[in-house]
C-alpha cells in the first residue's frame, strides 16, 4: 500500500505557476537600471544612469 501511495505522488505531476508576468522589460547593455517585479518599469527613472 505504501509503495502504491508513493507511486501516486511521484508519477502524477501538477505544475501550478506562482508568478504571472504580464509584461516584459529590457534595457541597453550599458544602462544601469534597478528593475523590480513589484513596481512599474519606470519607477526609479531618476536613478538610471549610463556607464562610460
């Protein structure tokens, strides 16, 4: 019986997504940006800078 219960747990997979990202963000290679998953993409726009 225990073997059968173990097989049920191991063989039956269910994937439940924990995060749903509705948008995608990208920046240039030399642009330093602090992006947060909890804020909009331009939340810290005043602190963005470009590396030389």
